C-alpha cells in the first residue's frame, strides 16, 4: 500500500480536519518521537519551526507534545523558513526537524514537513513507516495534548548568519523590493538583505494569520513588478509562504522565474569551471514543467538539461545521483547542494544577485537569450486519481496535440501531490495552439475524473 498521509511535500491538508486534526497531529508527533528515540536513543532532540498561519501555533504544540510523550526533547525555532529548519537540523545536534507550513497554499491549509539529521526530507519508505505508526496510534485511546513552547531566538540568527556568510560580494548600491508573502521571511529577509548593503523596500510584511500568500508573494508577482518599476529598483524578490522558493523581477520588469535563475547561475558556474557533474558532463536538473526555452538556451551553451518528476525532493534525488551542482523548478525552488539540502528562496536570490554583481550585468542581460515558449498550466479539480493510460479519452487528446506539434511542443498531465487536482501543462511554438489543446485536454480530464 502506498503512502496515505505523506504527499510530495510532507503531510498537508486543511488545518483542523484530518489529517491535520489535533489527534492525528499529536499521533504524528508521537510517531516521529518514537522513530527518533528508536534510532538515536533517549533524549534525542527535534527542532520545530513554523510560518505565520493562524493554525501554526497549535499544530506545533501538538507535534511537540507527542514527541515529548515518546521520550524526545524539542526546541522551538518559532517563525522561520523551511530551509532554515533544514539548515538547523543538519548543522546542530537535532535528529530531526519539523516545519509547520503549507508553503504556497492559502492560510486554511497547513502541513508537517520532516527532515532527518542530514537536512534532507525523509525518503518515501521512511515516511511510509512513520505513517503506519501514526495509524496504529490512532487505533488507541491516546488523547492529544499541547506543549507550552518558548522560542529560541538564537536559532534563526544562526541561519541568517549562514546565509550572509555565503556571499562573496556585497549588495551596496542595489535598491531591492522584497515581497515576503506575509509569511516566514517577513523578519529574516529584510534584515538579511540590508545587512549585505542593499536598500530594501519591504512588501507583504504584515502577517495577520490569514493573509499569507494572499495576492502577494511568489505566486502573485504583479504588485511586486509594479513597485519595482515605480521605485526604479535594481530588482524585486518575491518569496512564498515558507520561503523555500523565490521569483525575481528585473529592473525592467521582466519576470525571472526558476528557469531563468537556473540559466544564469549555471552559466556563471560553467564559466568558473564548477558546473560539471560526477561524470564530467555539464548538467542542470529541472522538472518536466520547465520550459523548452531553458533546454534550448542551455543546449546552446553545451549544457544538458535532465528532467525529473515534479517536486523539489525528486529534483534533489536526481542531482545527488548525478552529482549535479544546480537544479530546481520553474516555480522558483532552486537547489544549490554546495550550500543547502533543499530549495531556499533567500539563498536563491543571493546567488542570482551575486552573479549580477560579479558579472556587472543586469538580470535582464543575463537572461536575454532565454526564449520562453508559450506554456499553459490548467488545474482541474478531480475526485479520483487514475493512471492516464487507462483513460482513452484523455490519451487521445494528448496524442492529438503531440501529433500537431511535431516535436516542437510538450504535454504533461500529472496529479498534484498536495491537492485534489490534475495539472495539465501544454507547451508549444504558438499561443493559439497551446491554448486550444490545453482546453481540450483539461475538458477530457474533467469529464473523466472531475466533480
């Protein structure tokens, strides 16, 4: 049986409802505590952090109480980013790290992401074992409790000290607009970029528990783009709710997404002789969702693009397998394994801006030859997930599109790992045909699997 609670990014759902009801959350903490103590012994310590959602506090408290009940100890980092938790887990004496966040989702959703001491998200097999123990605990009459948590302020300071230490240059003279999505980066990001010399204009820094990702951040960059242009800023940076991704905006208003960051950072690494993977090949790892334009631009530089399944953990797995030095997703998750074990929005922004300073070029100039092929992504609400090869009507529409594109386009239909959605992505040489086929495929999915 496959995993039922863990998706591509931990356990996620509507806060207060299964699997994020108090009883299940407490059981998750107990299962994690048992796992930690079973492997690492008594008094194993777990670090917990969260973003700004109104449900974050009680979820963290119930996870902590469960872990303590199983014999583990807990330290609370409070408001911190997901990559911040990963960093602390691998650099301190923590056997595991837990981030309470639903990333880019609305405030009603929340989630539990787990890292082991290596700083990597747990492999699927380990998540499955913990999940089985959660279900076993739910069969007992154990009642949930909540721990009283005190924030250890030194933890997030250690993380920002690390980020600052990765920079070979300063950002003096840059005017940056930061959109922190009313999320985990609201305090950390403005402080970090000012510390490095930039003039910072902060947006999305007034969280109220319910406005995280609301018309702001990496999924809604329109307001950031307008502010960059109005302020005459050097660039803009938009984070998502837990700041494990970022989207940049150039001084001219160009959207610099994950694909563009992969291009400019890979180019810089290649020039320094630091891009070759363990086989000696110049390699960038992306996903099936990355634009064909990225593949073409990299190929022109003698760099191969390797595509992994959607999800930064799968990108990372492929990077480790190949010994690649940069990889990520179009959505803004970019991984630099020389610095971190997960996507990190603030680290990504630093790397991109560092390239700009060292090269003396703007983000526009650095990505000028990235031709973005028209791409449409349609989300279709579904009530069941079924292998596409078992749905002839959907497969026929996909085949029709691929035949029409004649090798100059792509179709990717996949199920979301965190929401009841089928994602239909169509990419091709012209906008009209892309829209036409995306609509037809989405309609077929809706008829066969929708509500």
